[in-house]
């Protein structure tokens, strides 16, 4: 079977497969950590594997199924988060300020700085907008829950896309 990657053989298809696997892993992490590329990287990696991974038809099937999961994750995250933010009248500006503070927090507080910075930035923005700490706390909590739900859904669907690739890899190696 010419063109199929074999275990233990380092050819261009094996290199493409390893690089795509690593990129998919980074993409899954990126759905949780906003400074890393997320779902889009997974979709591009699946496409690259379909083109250069040597899996043939299986590669294209994996790309189609995985891309469906990726697109569903992006859409669901945006819709769920947007709907909840609109329900609580939370402007996008507050979320953007929270994201900027979260990125800054990563450098100030190792490991948890992203989450602490996001929450603090969101609370500060909402306090400056509403001028009432109780209202700012309630709207910030609603925004945190909405953002968390969107991230969780996108992460779950990214994991399904990654699992699709793993199954496709097994199938391509077995045939």
C-alpha cells in the first residue's frame, strides 16, 4: 500500500500527521485559553491532514465530520454567550475589557491569572458602567456564567473534532 504512513517510518505523511495532531491539541487548548488559537486551528489542521496526511478518503471524511463539530462549536458558543449577554444587557465592551485584563493577568498571576484578570476586568468595567457595586456584581456574574457556558460547549465540540481525527488516524493506519 504505497502512500500510507507506516508506524516507525518517518516520511512526509508521518510528519504531516504528527504536526496536525499537535496543532489539533493546541486548538483544543485554545478553546479554553483565549491567547491560543482554538477551533479555527483545529479546522485548518483537519484540512491539512486530509490533504497531506496520506489517509485518502478517510482523511476527507474526518475533515468533513470534524469541521461540522468545529463550526457547531463556534456557532453555539457565539449564540449562547451572545443571547445571555443580551438578556442581561451587558455590553460587548465589558467582555473585551475583561479579556484584556485576563491576558494581562496571565503575566501577573501564574496559572489562574487569566481567570482572575477576566473576572476583575469585567467587574471593574461593569462598575464603571453602572456605578453600583451590587448591579455590577450581578451582571458580571451573569457574564461569567454565559462566557463559561460558551467556552464549555465549544471545548466539548472541539474534543469531538479531535476524537474524530484520532479515530480517522486509527482507521487509516489499519487499512
